[in-house]
């Protein structure tokens, strides 16, 4: 069995949505979707993948939405 990391997000019913990813360290780390330190590569990997609540069966999908404009720094 291979190792992976996991991203968790609570469901309103009290259950949990869990996405698995193998694009980072793969050390069985459980990330919270709200964690500002979660690597972007992990978010990109789970984006658009539906997961289902372990308690009520509702589905959830992560969508990445840019919140800032790119900043260009020019130096001479």
C-alpha cells in the first residue's frame, strides 16, 4: 500500500470530506483545507475532484479562484 497525504474539510452534518493526494511529501499528513500553509501543488491536485461525506454522502468539490492579481517586480 502506498503512502499519501490527505486534505480534510468538515461537512455541515458533522462528517468529513477527505481528498487523497500523492503530489507532495506523502507522509500520511492530514491537512485542513483552511490551513494557509497547505502547498499549492496539493490544492491544484485535488481541485475539481468530487469527494463524498463519510456520514451523509453529500459531495464537495474544491475550486481554485484567484484572489489577487499578479505582481510584477522589475529591477535594474
